[in-house]
């Protein structure tokens, strides 16, 4: 029995690696800005989709990617390959283009990226001011953020893969409207959101670097949302979070699992440190208990229609004969 537990701990450590914000804060800030440059290309060329769902990136087998982007009748994809550490622009009619991810300034990344897009026949203009970033510097002028540590970027990719897998499983327990599991480059987090179907009061806005009109459209309907965030200077800890909008009365006092979860009055959401998850024998089960208990607390207090729920992983269609 002890050997089995030891194997599971070792296995968890391999798939849920250490992600210490203090060790990779400079790389995180630079990668955050690089993803914004790529994300803004998707934003510029994509038709508007409810709640801003046309802008995120998605976790893939090797890192983060845009999924297909249409430029007129042409189609292309952009990937952050965090295994071989390359930025890749993929089109159907020419060989993949791109360059290595290594220490370089945001300005240098911007120039190389736009040159590679142009060489691939993709012409696009983006807003060069970062969003949701303190003291934003226009991308072509940013020589400040220039760090890239490949080992930390690899660890971040591994965490995203495991979180994406668990979030996707959590998403299966809801029959109503739910977002894909999405990586928002503005806030640099991976999130999944469920909707009650009811309209919500107008959001007050006020998120730095994000137009109020965007925020209000994103929160036009009641939501229960959960995500993973690698931290920032104000909260230098990778954490899982869960919140509801509007916040139902009593949510801050709800009984949620596991024991390490805390309510943040400043952020208005439940937080669970990433380290508290990876240190357990079964990180997936620990994370799922947080997702499930915070969701149930929110929707019980807000009186959602519980007929929208089903068992996690339950089949939705007959098996193939």
C-alpha cells in the first residue's frame, strides 16, 4: 500500500511540476506580452463572438495555439511550441514559418513576428498597447521585458495540460451553455465558465486596460467561472480561482473544499493555491473537489436550475454499434 501511494506521489510530481512565481516572474511577464501580440492578431481577424470567445488561445499538445484564423479566404494558425520553444505560423500552402523562443525583448519579438506574418502573406494591423498590464509599454517600444527561461516555460506548459484536462472533465457535468476551456491572454489565465441562462445586472467595469463595454458584454448573463492563474506581483502565487457574477449573498461564507481554499475579499473569489493541489496524492481529485464545491455553493445560493447538471463524464450519445 505504501509503495502504491509513493508511486502516485511520484507520478503527480512528474505531471504537476513546481511552478514558483518568484523563480519565473520575469519569464511569465515576457511570455504574457508575447501571447498578447499573437492574441491580438486573432482578435483583429476574427468575427465577434459572445463574451469575447473569439480572442482566447487554447492549450494544445505542445503549448498554446490560436486554432484556425481566417484571413479572407486563407487560413492559418499560430502556435507557441513550449516543447521545442518556437513560435510557429502554419499555413496550408507554404512551409511553416517562425523563430526560436529565447531571451529577447517584446519589441524584438513583435518585429520578428510581424515580419514572419508578412512573409507568409498575412497582412494585419493590431493595437500595439498591452491590455490588463500595469504601466503598459507599446509592443514596438518595449525593451524592458526580455526574459525567457525554457525550463520554466516547459513547466508552465505541463501545468496547463493537466489543468486543461481536469477543466474539460469538469465541463462535461453541465448541460447548459458553457464556454470552452480557454486561455485569455489579457489576464494570462485558463478559464471555463457556466451560464445560468438568466441576464445579469450591468457589470461596473473598471478593470484596468479593458474597455468597460467589453467587460459588460462578457458578464451580460449570470456565470459561475473557474480558472487557473500563474500569479502576478500583487499575488505572487499560482492559484486556482472560482467566482460567480453577480456574487450571491453568502458565497464568501460557503463551505468549500479542500481545506486550503480561502476567500479573497480583494478579488471577490475563492482561491486555492496551486501548491496545495500538487502536494496531494491525487491532484486531479483535489482540484475537482474545489471546482465542484465552489460551483455548487454559488448556484445553490443563486437558485440556478439544477436540471442543467449531469454526472461528470456521463455519455451524451449512444455508443457506436
